[in-house]
C-alpha cells in the first residue's frame, strides 16, 4: 500500500520542542516528542510515495495514517474538499438568517463603513419575517439567527420580541436554534441580556479596542465621551450576575498600531476580571479599509501585517489566563462567509433580502446585493440569477489546492471580494492557526501521541 502525505496540515513547536500538528481537513491534533519530531516532519514533507506496512513500518506512520495526515495515494483529497464545499453551499440542513433591525448606531467608530440613518424595522416587516420563519422552518434541520446592524440594540424591544417569537416557532417545530448577536455592548444591560439568553441568543461579539484611552478614540459614543466604561461594566455585571454556562461572549480588539501601544494593560485588566471564565473569549482583528467615508476622513493607521499581531498577542493573552486562540474554530468550510450559501440571507430593516451588509453601502454593487424581499404574507421572492453570482464560486488560483488552509476557505472565503469585485479573498489566518495550536497545547488540550 502506498501513501501520500496530506497537504492540509498546520505545524508548530511548543516551548519544550514538541511538534504540534493539526489537520485542517480531518481536524485531528497530534503531538510528538522532540526525539521523533524530525522524522515525522520529513515524512510529511516528502515528495515521494510512502510504502506503508502497518506491521513492519514505524509507529508514527500508523499514527499519521489513522489521523488523516497520510492517505491512500489513489485518493485526491482536494476533490474531497470540493465535495464538502458544494454540499455545504447547497445543503438544506441549515437556514442562516442575519437580521438588521435598524441602520442607526449610537457609535461613530473611526473605521466603520456604515452610514447612520434613522431607519427602524416596522411591525409589518417584523410580522412578515416571523411568518417567513413559520412557513419555512420545517424545510431545515437547524436555524442560525444572527442580529446585526447598525446597532441592533437601538431597537431593543423589537429584537427581544422577535427573538422570543422565533425561538418559540423553532421549539414548536422541534428545530434547534443557534442565536448570535454583533453588538457594541453599550445597551447590553443585565436585564436585556437575561431576556436574550432565555430566547437562545447565546453567542455575542463585542469590541473593546484596547484600554479606555484607545477605545474611546476609535469607538466613541455619539453623545457620551466614555463608551468604554459602560461596556466594561455591562460585561462585568453579566459575569457576576448570570450563572448560566451556556452563553459565549467574544471580546474583540480591532488592531491598529495605536491600539497595540495600550494592549498589554487592556489584556491585564480583562484577565483580572474574566480570566479563567470559559464563557468569555478574547479575539483580535486587524483594522482594514472596508470602505465608507469615515476611514478616509479619520485616517486611522492601518497595520502592515495582521499575521504578526496574531502571532504575538494570542500567546500573550493565553499566558495571562484568558481564553484566546484555543477557542477559535478551524475546520472544513468554517472560513466561508454565509453569503456563499444558498440559504444564507441578510434581511434588512425594510424586509429586503441581501447577501452582504458591506455591499449594501457600495452604490456600484448595491443592486446585485439585493437578491429579493419578503412580502407581506411571509413569502421570500428571490432573484436566483443574482443569488447565483454569490454562491457559484470557482477556484481561480491553482495554488489554492496546495495551500493548507484550502479546506477552511475552499479558495474564496468572501464572495463579495472574489465573485462580485474579482479580488483576492485569501484569509490572513495562518499565524492564527499556529497560535491556536500553541494555545490548545498550553491549556492541555493536545495529548502527547508518541
């Protein structure tokens, strides 16, 4: 039997010199002692077929084979990735709904691409969306409901009420629901939070851009000069007064050189309050030019190399006792934006069905982004020709097949960039994956294999 080493694996070493491996296709983790590490790496980097004999060959080959790091030479693993990719795009297992209850926001973040408009969802639109869910939910096995904006909690009553109703519809039809929210956290008081988690809105992304100094400059409230303390107090109240272990809150720092200068003290403060609490995780995101006028006017300094920041700061966060890169998910198709998916929809405050909130603010692509609408009776009217431009994706670079993150992004994570704008959409996550490996190991989540 002849074997070939997989192309789809990440590797790093811990402080003890042990070799850490993760398959981005099988999602298996392995750890080898320093004494065997060089032989394992040479095996994985071999350009030649490996003659495999389980009884006579070295044990590490058997371990690699059983965990998906070696595979039958007759098998084309890139084609298997393509099957997973297409299955994921056209599957009816999940319905992905991102709802924008308002285009308004109470923050004026210096890098934000959105324009604040006093636009809110009406009761009629709410009823239409609820009727759409009621009529269609049994077509799927799961619902992923995501609240976005604007700032969704500026329309708090509508969000709470719709979450309750959609949760009830799913429960009545025995369809599991996963609820998420991207919020600036300013209006996430303890009373609101308890109502939301009762309706299965259990995953939150909230940004604190460094300490009070950097955050209040990058993410100012439009009236209150100190947005940081309100957000921090809300998070602290949730930690201290909500006993449930079912929710997750990701605290994200949007990275610029200015933020990095104050990041150490910020992480130390977070560690003092949230360290050791698995419900709170810390993430980092490099600030990019996502468009809009504010980034041109404010001209925040953008970082040159996102990967360098991920390599450095995830380890620091982990060393302080914070949950960080080990909480990140790297598995086949996980890097795909929901705009890639046939059943992935962004529903605006006025009932329009779109694919991408970012494209909504670009006049050149606004029309192709609006693929339909929900009528008053809850029927989704969709232009399939427009939708096809988002979900039919082709690999344009042969190098994608040989890249170890190909199972994660499938050659194009962002269809807005790749399909609509014809730009490169490569994910800057290679150092993030290595940080994930190191943090997993530091938290004792990878057992030594040999």
